[in-house]
C-alpha cells in the first residue's frame, strides 16, 4: 500500500510518516517546505530505518501534483499540508484561503483523475467555534472565529460535498485538539521559528532562553485557576490516530469524523507547572490580558474515536512535557540558537 502524505515534513506529518513506515506502509511525501526543513526527511528515514520518495511540490500547482499521481500508484492520501497560524490568517486571509482551500481542491481533483478514493484530512477543534458546550462531540454545529478556522470549516464541507457526489469516496476527517510533545528520539518536533502563537512552543522557546518570559494570557477566566483550559495530546498519539483511521477506510466506505484529543482539560498554569516539574526548571512568567477571541474551556469527547477506531492514548501530560523539552534542547544544541 502506498500512501501519499501531503505536508509530511511538517510537525504532525513527520510523526505520522514514522508511524506508517513502522506499520509497513510505503509512503511518498509531498511538501513545499514553506514551514519545514528538508532535513526532516532524513530524520524520518533515520528513525524508521526505511527509505521513501519525497517531492518538493506546492499543492497550488496542479501540474506538479498530477505528475506525482502519474509517476506513482497511490492507494490513499493523508492530507496535512496547509498554513496554520491564526494571527497570520487574520492579517492575510487571502493567503490562507488560497493555500488551504485551492490546495485541497487541486488535491481532490488529482485524486479524482487517478481514481484514488481514500483520504484522511487534518481538521481542527477550531471548527467548534465559540458557542458549543464542552466536551465537544462530532455532531455539534460548526463555526469559526478567524480565517484559518474558516478554511477548516469550508474544507470539511467541500470534502463532504465531494463525497456525496462520488459515493466510492472514503474520508476520515480528524479534528485535532492541542497537539504538543515530540518524537521521543528528539529528532522530530515543532520547529521553533518566529514568535510562537501557541502555548507549548512559547514554553519551549522560553525554556532555552530564546524568549525572556512566558505570557499567561488571561487569569480571569471562569476556570479552576482563572487560566484557559485546553485538551493537550501527544503528537505521537495523533499520528497513531491516522493509522487507525486509514485502517477503517480500508474496510468501510463513507465519511467518518473523529475528535483526537485526550478528553481532559488542562489549564495554562497546570501545563506550565507540569513542564517545570518534569524538566526540573523554573520559567519566568508574566500575567497578561486575554487574547482577543479566546474561549475559556475547550476539550474533546473522544468516545467515538476510541470505540470506532480502537484508538487509545499512550502518552501522559508528563510525557508531552518531557518530549517537548528533549526536542527543543537537542534542536538548540544542533542549530546553535
Ligand atoms: P506544519 O506547518 O508543521 O506542517 C504543514 C506542512 O505543510 C509544512 O511542512 C508545510 O511546509 C506544508 N505545506 C503548507 N502549505 C503547502 C502547500 N501549499 N503545498 C505543499 N506543502 C505545503 O503544521 P502541523 O502542525 O504539522 O499541522 C498539520 C495540519 O494539521 C495542518 O493542516 C493544520 O492546520 C492541522 N492542525 C494542526 C494543529 C496544531 O496545533 N499543530 C491543530 C489542528 C489542526
Ligand atoms: C492554549 C492556551 C491561551 C499562548 C490554537 C489554534 C487552534 C488550533 C490549536 C490548529 C490558551 C494560552 C497561549 C501564550 C498563553 N490549531 N496561551 N500564553 O488557543 O487552543 O488553539 O491551537 O488548528 O486553531 O487557535 O491553543 O496553544 O494558542 O493556547 O497563556 O503565549 O494557552 O490563552 O488558553 P488554542 P494555544
């Protein structure tokens, strides 16, 4: 079985490549490296002791995508490639709509031309918007609060419409909550570039002294300690969810939607103190205002993924904090930052 992994050099994609190689699949990576390094390809090969092809290809370029489908017999697609920064999407919405939506339409079109019917798509908890009650389940109404989030809502709809018109199509839409952590080898993780907008990359950059202090954004939420609550999940558990989803598509046709989270809420302060405890350090921090549009609590109902995919969680919050630190420490040593 040959799986095309778009965005396979990225944070979640690279861990998923390892998972599929370990399980004996043949993979092909497609990435334009706009938010990843070519070196990641070597690390995936090193960890898995397996070889695979990769293409430097932009999903906005139809001719390049078609070439990949022409040159290879692809059985299934796992589609990670996309831009993911919420603040950047607010500043430059057209870039996000163009890259994420046009890229996905081009991919679906190429799959259609080459009779490829299985796709696993990276969606996000962001599609639950601001008005649902926790825990979020897959049947709740969708909305978004920023252009990035809308690209996910729109792509979900495009994929569902396409599947309705092409009944042989098989789709798993996976809604990730807050993926953190890194591969236990320390070779793969979330690349520390620019000023991070997410909490764990911020913690990591502060832990190596790249940023002077942590910002706790909002201490007046209606939560146990006043800080925002989220559902953190180890990136390797997310990667394994893709394997389980593709196993399902190989058996059953239809459109399947699953939350991938831990099912538990953790506050900003709990995450920071767990990171400090596990890694034996103290991080300087400062209380700040809430970020505009931030909700107080988000966590997943994960019963459906557990029951229908037979997916289970193998990593704890402590593992996530230990592996994130292990990666950033190694990255700092290797890159002299
Ligand atoms: P990432 O930026 O690390 O990986 C995305 C990869 O896609 C990168 O390697 C980038 O170079 C590539 N890419 C982007 N646009 C492309 C294009 N037009 N053509 C080819 N390659 C392109 O991001 P990630 O954290 O690994 O996220 C993967 C997917 O999961 C994204 O779709 C993201 O929206 C979604 N997601 C991420 C999170 C999260 O917190 N990390 C949460 C929910 C959903
Ligand atoms: C977590 C908590 C912040 C930074 C984002 C995207 C969402 C999805 C997941 C892709 C919140 C607080 C943050 C900081 C802080 N990504 N915080 N100091 O908000 O759940 O969602 O990532 O699909 O689309 O919006 O995650 O990591 O940004 O924030 O105190 O420097 O940490 O207020 O409570 P979020 P996050």
